[in-house]
C-alpha cells in the first residue's frame, strides 16, 4: 500500500526551518568561507604544511610590505632560498657569516612557521676558496672530506632543534639529458672528488648534529617513475634511498622539487601521488620542496594577447593543481613548498632563465603586482574541496636514529 506522504504546509515549514537550522551551524563552523581563508589554514585541515622559499633581501625591504605580509599569512613553513647555502654562510674559509641565516630563522619564529633547511651539500653556490682549493690541489681528498664534515656539523649544530626538515644532499644524480647515453649516474663536484660515500657520510654527520630534524634527499625531475630502466631518474633515486636505509643511513625523506614548465606535458595528480606513495613505501616521508610552473614568454604573452595569456595561466594552474593534489593524495607528503610565490622576485624571472631567447618565467602564483593568479585559486580550491576518504591527515615521520 502506498502511504501517501503529504508534508502539508507545516511539514514544508519545518523542512525549511530545518534547512536553515543546519545552514547556520555549518556557517558558524567556518566563520570564513573557503575563498576567504588562507592557503596555510586550508592546508592545515589535512595536516599539510604549505610553504614558500623566501628571498630574504625582499622580505627585509620596507617598501615591499606585501611580500612579507603574504609570507606571514599564506604559509606555515618557509625555506631560505639562498642565505643558508655554503657560499652565503662561509664566504671565507673558517669565517662564518650567520647574520642573514639568523634573520631568516627569526622571521620563521615571528610567523610561527616550521623551517626547511636548505641546503647542506650541493654542487652549486659553493664558496670560491673551496672550489679553487680543490681545483688547484691545495685541498686534498681527505681534507675535503673533513671540510664537508665540519660544514655540516657546524651549520646543523647552530640550528639544532629548530629545523623541521633539512635538505641534506641536493641533486646528486644526473638527468637523462646529462649524458649521451641517457643513463642516470651520480654526478658533479662531491661525487667526482669524494665518491658515492659522501652521501651516506653527509646524512650520518647531520644526524649526529641534530637527533630530531628530518633528513631529506632532494632532487628535481622525480615527480613520476619512467620505465624503471637505467634511464629512469626516479627509479635511480628510489633504489639509492632504499639501499642507503638498508645500510642504516638516516634518511627520513625524499624531496621532489617540482620545477615544471607549461611547455611540457608533465604529469597528472595520480602519477605524482603514486610516485610519492612508492617513495613512502621505503619508510620515508616525502615533500614537494620547490614547486613552480614557468611558461615560455612568447611574443603573444609579451604583447598581452588574451589567447596566449589565458592559455598560459590555465596551463600553469593545472600544473600547480596536479602537484598539490598529488601531495594531498599521499599521506606521507608532509609539506608543499613553492620555490617563490610572486613573479617579481621569482628566480625564473631574475636569473637567465627569464631573459633572452627562449625565456621562461612568470612562474609565481602571484603576478609581479602581488595579484593572485588562477594557480592560487586552483590550489585554494584543491585544499578546500578535498577530504576523506582519499585525502586524509598526514602520517607523522619519526627521525631514523
Ligand atoms: O649573491 C650574489 C650577489 O653578490 C651578486 O651581486 C649577484 C649578481 O650576479 O649574484 C648573487 O648570487 C646569486 C644568488 O642566486 C643569490 O641571489 C646568483 O647569481 C644566482 O645564480 C643565484 O640563483 C639561485 C640558484 O638556485 C643558483 O643555482 C636562485 O636564487 C635560487 O632560487 C636557485 O634555487 C635552486 C635551489 O637552491 C636548488 N634547486 C634548484 C633551484 C633553482 O635553480
């Protein structure tokens, strides 16, 4: 028997009251709408730390208040773009210049932000006394190893207990473009002069200097696995970290830098999440550490032709969104850091990458006038309109002793 359901006037009234009764409850839970909230607060809904690299000279400019305001409001973790690198910390052998790095640490403390330390061992931005000493032979192999140990120990001890994640070793592995055969190998200065063992040494020395910091290996072009062959950089890094941890080397995380360009196809969120999960299966945490999406500055873009500019900003937003959703989709992805957030101070704008023929820049999520771009809005929506079962709180990582 069909029971005729008739709400009647009172039933409809009750239903409407009911709806409004629910609506204010939802509204009071988040007094701000998602679009009014910050990347920082929306990311923390998932336990995710949203960060940016900081150009300290820009942050200190009194005539650029928006730069610092955005850093303080939108991000819960920051990375020193340059002031914690070796050439900045020890420009002359044995003479450390801590002022800028200390100022950066104070900025993070003032903003209640976690710090990603960048970077202990890298082949770029090394002080001349070191590279020239090695080149002329005045610094022997054994001496170089002691110099590296002293550098890591001195820097890590100075900020002991105040660094959340350290990029201990950066970009130790070649790219398929580096050698004619496309095979992935160890590369550059430290490997050439100390051999592969410097990587394990660096992590052990960093751990000895700070028992709590999460120690990361950091590299680019490892957003997704390739064919698993000798030409697959992501596979090489996965195998390297696996073997080091089997040997008891204290590696707690893998940083995937995430430097993308709209000129390439790049990867989708599923591939990125799967890659981060496969890294995490080694027992490590992961992080997107240097996300940016640059674009070729075509004549059309230069002239501000809407077809060109729209295509660029849409493609940029889609790439940032893929990186962020990939991180959200992998519970060990603890942080998502932009390698700069505005076009005015972005490294792709300032360095040669952004100048001359084939220039690629406009990589920030804010334009040069601090106006948010589509990428900013897309990231905010990704953070706001996501949740269980496929996006859940981050899983904590215990530092390996
Ligand atoms: O400090 C000198 C200054 O004294 C001099 O007047 C000026 C003029 O050339 O150069 C200044 O050094 C610049 C340095 O940034 C500090 O601003 C270097 O020329 C410039 O090449 C250097 O660029 C940095 C680049 O690493 C170096 O490879 C970028 O700012 C920085 O964003 C970029 O960051 C790296 C990450 O550390 C590692 N992953 C890749 C990423 C992009 O290359």
